[in-house]
C-alpha cells in the first residue's frame, strides 16, 4: 500500500502550478510518492485549465492518450482536477474520457478519500467551492528542478466577473490567506535555499486579511515581506488596473528587493470594449496609472495580457488596442483571441460575432507589433548593468547560464565563476525581442 506513486501534469496558470504542489503534499501524507515518470504512476492527475476552448481540448486529447496506459494497467487511477473539473464535473466520467476522480480547486483535501472511493471502482467527485479554503496550513511539496524561485499563493478565487472570463465560476469567491502563514511559508523557502518568491493571486491588489480588528491589505503585506526577507527577491502577479494603488508602487520604491516589474493586463485599448468586458477602467485611467507608475519607478518593466476579437469589436476599437500598445511600450505581452466560455455573462448576452479569420488577423497584428516593441525595449537595455539571479544553464549552450533581472527579463551570459542561486551583475551587450545577452561584471 505505501509504495504507491502519483504523477501530476499541470495546465493553465501559475495558480495551478502552485496547486499541484499542494496536491502533491496532501497525497504524500497518505503515502503517494511524487513521480515524474508517468509509466511508474498508480495515480495520474491532470490539473486543468478552462480559460480558452483550446486549453480544454488539449486535456481531452491527453485523456485519450492516457487511456492507452490504462489498458496496460487496469488498476491505474486517472483524475481530472482544477478548473475543468469544476466546470465539467460528472461529464468527465464519460465513457470516452474515463476519469475515475474529479476534484475541483477547493476539494484537494478530500483527494485521499476520493482515491479510496475510486479504488473501490466507484466514480469519485467533489466540486464543492469553498468561501474560506486557502490551504494555508499545507506546506507545498516543491516540484521540478528549480530550487531557486517559487510561487506562493496569497489568495484564491476572483470576484471581478470580467464578462468573458470563466475563472470566477471555476475558482469561486475571492479569499485571502492568513498573512502569518504566508510569511511562514517564505521563511521555510528561505531556509531551503530559495532566492525568489512570486506572490500569486488573480487580483493581488484586493488582498485583505482580517484578524480581529486588524486588516492587512496588499501594500502592507508586501512591505512586511520585503522587510523581513531582505535577501529574497519578491515578485507578485496579477495586478488589476482598477485596484492597483499608488501605495503598492511606493512600497516597491522603498524596497530594492521587490522586483521592478508589474504585470498589469489591459485586455483592450478601447474604452467601449473595456466597458463591455466589465473591466471597470477606461483607456485614459489605465494610461494615467502607467504614467504614475513610471514617474515613481522609472526603471520598472511593464507587461500585459491582450485579448482581441471580443464581442462586437470594431476595426476602430482594435486600432485603439494597437495605439495603446505603442503608447505604453510593453516589455512583453501575452496575447489571445477571444474564446467564448459557456456560463459567462458574455456567452449569455454578447454574441461571439467577430469572424475567426478577423480574430486571427487582429491577433497577428498585435503579435507583430508587440514583437517589434519588445525588441526596441530590450535594445534600450544594452549597456546597462543588471543584478541577475542565476536560475540554471542556458538551453542552447552549456557554457552559458540563464537568469532573470529585477525587471523579470531573461538574461543569458557566459558562466564564468557564477553558480545557480547566485545574484550576479551582468552588463548587457546584445538583445533580441525575448532575451538580453550579456557578460559578467566582476
Ligand atoms: N486575473 C488575471 C488573468 C487571468 S486569465 C487578470 O485579470 O488579468 C489570463 C488571461 O487570459 C486574461 O488576462 C485574458 O487576457 C485571457 N483570457 C481570459 N478569458 C479569456 C477568454 N474567454 N478567451 C481568451 N482569452 C481569455
Ligand atoms: Fe478573470 Fe477578470 Fe478575474 Fe482576471 S480579474 S480572473 S480576467 S474575472
Ligand atoms: Fe486556467 Fe483556472 Fe488558471 S481557468 S488560467 S487554470 S484559474
């Protein structure tokens, strides 16, 4: 019994990456060793994402592949966890998909029990969403080779209901994790040699943890962590433009160990589209925030998510997105075309009426523009010296190391005497749209 092992494959966002580590810890406690070899596993879990149809299709495909493993090993258990589990529930028991276990994002503590039920050849499901679960007391089992940089969840869920987005339905209501348990987790990471943590939430700016009469907001939490861990580089994501306050930027300015990077997804550069998306800010308000941010933190890098082809998006509205991108000059952006998600407000009230070929063309225009902006932004770094946290060997050349600077840009350089986990100074000598290339400064 105690020689069982679990293999977990993770899709979707960083929250899911961190959740898989929570799941690995919960299962480890009941005797499931974590394995990276799927053929050795007694239990295979797919931690899934519902954000776009394409993300779900990949998981369906994968479930079909995994079926073959089961024909070789009838005792193998297959579980679908995460956002697709929450959205599709018992549909995942379909004869064609053959899941044995379905567990939503708030029912991971229940997994050992679900496994037992499934072992008795019964379908095991729990998709109950909680208003309080934060897994605060669970010390995540850190997965993968990277022992330098880690995610730390500070909140779960989302209350924003952007009209296109499935997350509030799959993740439930927003709740913040006990500040002390967050600090405790970072303490443990520091003791194990970690050098960087990224605080995670769908909207970190609305973090609010109340105990008795005291509420800790995000700026206060960030400052507490920055002060307590001067040798750890601290990052956070995602910030929501409607909630991102100046107080957070001032905290960043006061503490050099907070990464000079803000991910501030705009989605669209058109106020009318933003209103249909229920984003609760205008183009002008967004641009003012960016101006203020750069005034207080001139060296900050700014990244974004951009979503094109939303309901009724006109050519003019699309052009507004392109012009906003030029005006802001993002260092990097994640770019998507709209994918209607069943159950969202948009799916009920707003027709998905931009033709696919128009979506593709607009997305290509956005990608081409962003590539050229990233190239220019990165070229402006040539000659600068950055502190880089070394994370590993570069993929292409084993004499080169790769790491990231405070701005969260990837930097590659000949290794010299530097080691993984060191903070080193690197002078930038060349760049591409995706990377900075440099040399060690002694
Ligand atoms: N909480 C974060 C983002 C979470 S989802 C935020 O508010 O910014 C990550 C990104 O996926 C979103 O920023 C959006 O650009 C994209 N996205 C969300 N729903 C989508 C949909 N229905 N179709 C295409 N892209 C979507
Ligand atoms: Fe989705 Fe909006 Fe919440 Fe982000 S803020 S997770 S886009 S609903
Ligand atoms: Fe996907 Fe769920 Fe994250 S839908 S983006 S895995 S919160």
